[in-house]
């Protein structure tokens, strides 16, 4: 840019200055005019040489006119030519000034574009720092969630949705300007095009990834809630069936001995165990303080009942076959509990996989947070080296 300006200035100076041809034409014209005034004297004076003797020249007016006219005409032709020549030089100056204006306008436009690209890369750098923080925050919550979902599948585990506008803000910046900024300031880096491509691929993908995780969590939580409600209703139904067994023995026997039979005794013990566990979920004022412990209900109520029935079956004389439908029903409840646990663990595994894409580097694959961090570091380093010339 500076070399071009220097070249244009030298060219304009050269055009403005008198060149050799101008000096020669002007000099000859002056000589001819001066000579034309001296020519009558020269051509009308007597001379010792006959060849140069012009004294016999006729009338003086004719002599002077005849002598001066050719020289005046020649001087006029030369000066007319000089006028046209100077006009040509003036046109060249105008063209030079026009080219200089175009050059200056182009220089200002390039500087403006350079500042714009620089500022947009700075904005990108700032937003990438926010995105890094956002990914780390979201990923930490996701990790806590899937670990709890795996270890405590029967509890209601929450994944709080935290929206972020940083991704949208970057995607709203003119992508071509960012590309031009990379090309202008980072083209000396071998992988600059790949860095640009990776950055926008991730920024396009991340909002959808988080949205997908949150939507899957909402569906999964609703599905587990519905299944746990089915189990709660099933447990209530189970207690009713056990109560019927007790009432049957009460109707068939006296109030003093109806619980002495193995079947009625088992039913009564199972009901007491159930309500003891349920009571642990409430404080002394009957306010709920925790979720129902399905693991404990499975082990100490459902599994307990079926194991005791297996023992009762050993004595065919005392075994009450009316327990069989209850055993089958408990088997169904336990399968439902197992299904909840299985689905919770499968969902936790799928969420962990997405977490690893976000945060964990593998042998041949960098995590999203690493790629963004590297590009942020590149921008931070390279932009500090840049000086925008005014």
C-alpha cells in the first residue's frame, strides 16, 4: 500500500514538472519570436557579401510583413502545439488525481473491513469463553444427574435446564466475515480452515445436543413417574389382597386365634412391614420428607413375602393355595421395579456417552470442550499480535 502511494506521488510530480520536450518547444518559440523582431534589421541591412545583401527589398511594410509573418506563424504553431501538449499533461494530472482518489478509497475500505473482521473475531473470542463456561456448567450437572440415575434409579433425579444465548449470538454474526477474519489473520496457520469448520460444526450442533438431552430427560422422568405410580397403586392393591386373606381367616375363626395360621400371620406381618417403610417417608406431623424407598419395599416386603410362601409350600397340609394369586401379583410388581431400574441405568449410560463427547478426550477424538478451548486460545494469542494501521 505504501509502495503504491509512493509510486503515484512520483508519477504525479513527474507530470506536473516541465519535461524536456516542453522546454525545447518553449525555448524555440521564444527564439523565433525574438528573431522575428530582429529579422527586419538583419534582412534589410547592407552586407559585404552579395548573397546576404537584402537591401533591395521593396516597400518597407511589405518587407517587414513578408519577413515577420513566417516567423510569427511558426511561433504560433509551436505555441499552439505547446498549449495542446500542456492540456494533455493537465489531463494526465486529473487522471492521476482520480487514480489516487480510487486508491485512497480502496485503502479506506480495506482498513474498514480489516477493523470489522478484527472486531468480530474479538467478539467471537469473548463469546467462546462464555460458551466454554456454559458447557462446563451444563456438563457438571449432566454428570451429577446420570450418576444419581444409575445409583438411585427409584428416586426422582432432576436435570435442571439452563438456557444460553451465546450459541445463537455467534451464529447470528455474519459467518462470511468470520471466515474472512480467519483468512486474513490466521491464514499462516496450517489448519485454519479446519479450525473454522470444526468451530461452526460444533456451534451448530451443541444447542441441538443439549436440547435433545433435556427433552429425553423430560420424557424419561415422565415415563418413570408413571411406572412408579403404577407400582404404588399395585402396592395398595397388594395390601387390599393381604387384608382380604386376614379377613377370611377372621371370618373362619375366632378373633383370638385367626392370626395364628401361617397364611394370615404372613399377610399381617407383610402389611406391618409395608406401613413401617411407608412411615419412614413422613415426619411426626405426617408431612412427606422423602420419596418412598422402593428398594426397601422390594427387599423387605415383596421378596420377603415370596420367600416365606416358598417355605410354607413345603408343608402341603398347612399351605393355603389362596396365596398363589398374591405371589403372582408380587412377581409382576417386582418385574416392574426391575424394569424401572434397567431403564434408568440404560438412560444413564446414554447420557454418559453424550457427556463424554462434551468433556472427555479419547485416543483419536477430541472432546467438544477441547476443540473450543483450542480455538479460543488461538484467537487470544493471534489477536494480541495484530496491529490495525490507521
